[in-house]
């Protein structure tokens, strides 16, 4: 009970907040160079689960400063005193009041999550150019899930660190076989990151995404093709 009360009281500052999340993700059908149809879903979630439509904080670049941490610490401390006072009827452990700075919502910018604005269309184009099916068919009933990961700047000693990432999962495949991208860059000051409406954050974010795409070799697309052909033959 005390965990629930604390969550409800502190949720305005955490990324795991009380914002209502639309369960209908964005989907897009497209045609490959050989004329086959593929369906891909963009959203957030864990591989194997149907993607959910991202909230604004999940679909935009966030900035997490020490001020955000201080505000959460103060909030946790205030409610910790309330919940953990000797006269409280609720069981309480101060260990339940912790959080990581990455969990904070911070400030939501007007910059789209780099995984949505750059990695997602780049991956669609890569599929169009790199998959060759043995027969031209409609493979849209076997969709691909593209999960965006949080895109944020967070304080890192004297600098700020940029985090980007995404996961690609083909339905009916092994979860541990999902393609995972998670990159970061630090050593740049807050002022440098935010200059000219976060121009550097966007540019460096694209470079980090490109590093992940270097690992998307022909085996990835061949495995994807083989899976979709097999699933279509067995279940459709």
C-alpha cells in the first residue's frame, strides 16, 4: 500500500508516470523492390509484446538535470517522512524511496526521439533494398515490431550524456534473437548539446544510430526473410 501511495504522489516527476498510454501503435505497410508487402509497427515495449503507442516523453528527446534529481529527492524525502513516521499505520522501508536519474522524466523537448525520426524510416528503407523473397507475396500478417528506446540527455559528472536506442523483433521469432541497439556519447557540455535547438544532439544521435546499422548485415535480412516465408507457409 505504501508503495502505491508513493507512486501516485511522485509520478509527476518520473518517466514511469501516470500518463495515459494509447495501446494502438503506429503501423505502416510498404512494398519491397520485389513487390512483396511487409507490415511494421512502431511503438514502445519489450520484444515479444505488442508495441504500445509512445507517450510524449517516450517519443521526444528529454533532458535530465541535477535540478530534476534534487526535486525528486525532496519529494521522496517529504513523503518518506509522512509514510515512515513512527505513528504511521503503513509498513515502510526507506529503501523503497530510491530511483535512478534515468527514470526521471526531466524536461520534454520539441525534438522527436531519434529512433522515430531517423532510425525507423532508415530501417524501412533498408528492408526495401535488402530483402528478396523467393515468391512475391503479402507478408503483412507476419509483422515486424520496431521498439523505440528512450532518447535523452542526462548529467554525467561535468558533462551531459546522450542516450539512443531501439529494438527490432519479428513476430514468432525468438525473443533473445531480437536486434538490439543501445548507444551513448558523453564528454560534451550541456550548453553545447542544447545550442541551436539541440542541433548537436540530433547530429550525434544520427551517428550513434548509424553505428547500430553497421551491425545490420545481410544475415539479419536473410534470417528475417526466411522467418517470414516459413511463417506464411505454415500459418496462412
